């Protein structure tokens, strides 16, 4: 019987290629804690996202490849994940315990951007990631209501604001810091200060992802975020109709100007299926506009989310639809979109070369 060596195990595992990163799992450093005890082989496969779509396939293939080696009697594979640290522009203020900052943005209001941000954050948390949600839409801060914490007040410890936790997500919003009956009257420099405070004066702890719900448009908050911290990427939310697509193009160009990668496009309110007539589909806002936009602008299409009363009801009750009605078409779509966003973040973070672009003056 030939002796099993660490090199023979690694050679076998190098036949498994990550479809997104296009390298074998050994070169990528996914194989950890390899142990050989006689004919028993054990190791961990540490992937880059908690909800990796090929996780089961990797586990099956790894067991098969190692099990086929001469002398192997048993194979133990532990599947694990470790979200990679994102990279951004040099000179920006950093949040040392936050691995990736993701801006959820749109060119115009009314496209369901906050709903997407909330369900994206909660979906990533359900997948096992450590997630924060920063409500930067200071003029219309609706995130606390959607999470069911609209009347909660954050505590302060050691001069740091403790974010409010709901559904596995840490959250901060102007809505929990200012009286509900007071209008938000803020000019550009004040907005910059709010964004800075949310980033530096909040004790976020360790986060895999900090989702930032941006205000609509391409104004001061977007520029402040890009100037203050290394944003790993932006997710653009649109609806299928032309007027929304025209505005989301402006948002895309703005992020390109400040050297923030666009991770992809989500089409919200894609179509409507009546609950009592599941065989029917109504394209209320048009059809396929988000996907065409992504293709024409060489962006990743992250998925489409259908329109449904379940989303509105869940948001009004403070329980996101991915928790309140996980079997609904909308919840399933949000979960798929969240997996795709996590994949794109990992791809961006694992790029072998990073081109540093100067920020627009």
C-alpha cells in the first residue's frame, strides 16, 4: 500500500476549479487544516461566500477525488466560509473590522431601493454572514420601519453608538436618532457629516458586509461615501421601464467617475403574478429592461424580483419578506440575488491586479 502524502492530496484537489475565480481551489488557498492519519484524510474547504452555490458540488467532488487515491480509507470534508477583505482606493478612511462596503443605489426614487437593501442584508445574514445596514437615505429613512424597530433608540457606550439589531442585522438610521415629527433639513456639508458619523461613530463590530442604503439620485451622500471609505462596489436597482433605466445610467456613470466598481443591476418589480391566478403574468412596468441595460453597459445582471403584495405587507409589519414569507416568489428571488451579490463581491476582492484610479476632483 502506497503512503498518502499531503502533496498527493493537494494534487488531487487542484483538479477542482472555482467557476467564478477561474483558478483551482488549492491555488486559491481554499484548502485548510489538512490532516492525514493513516488512511484517514480530513481537511476544511473555506469558500469566499457563506452561500456559495457550488458548495455541495465542491464537497462531493473533493470526497470523490480523495477517496479514489490509493490507501485512502475515509475522507472528512468540513465546508466553511471566510468572506475576503475588500480593497478600495488608497487614502480613504478605513473601517478595520468591516470587510466589504456595498452601496445600494438607484437613479430615481420609487424603484424599491430600500426594500431591496433590507432584504439583501437580511438574506446575507440568513446565509450566515455578519451584516450591517446603514440607512444613508437621510431625507426618507424608512429602513427602521421595514425592520420593525421604528421606535427603538440606540444606546451609546464608550462614546460610540451601538447599532440596533433586528433579524440578524446591525442597523443605524437617522430615523432612530432624530424625532419622527422633525423634517430633515440638511445641506451638503451637513450630509457629509452624517455619513462620516455613521461610519466612524458607530460601533459596527466585525462585519462581512456593510450594506449602505443610498438616497436616490447622484448627490452629496453618494460622493461623501465614495470619498470617505473604500467602497467595494455598488448595486444598482431599477425597474423595467425606460424612465428608470435612463436614471440608473446616470448613477452608473457617477460611480465610475469616483472609481467605485458596479457589481451589477437588480431589476425590481419585474412583473406581477396574481396570487389567485399563478398562471398569469403581467408586465406592468415593461419587460426585460434591466437585463438589456446590464448587457448594453457590460454590467452583471444580478436578477429580477417580481412585484407582489407580500413584499409590501412584510415591510409594513417590520418583518422582511425573506423571513415573513420565505416560500414566496419575491423571497426566493431576493435570496438568489443576495447570493449573486456575494459572489460578485468575492470576485472583485480576489482580483489579482487592482488598478488604483484617482478620484474625481
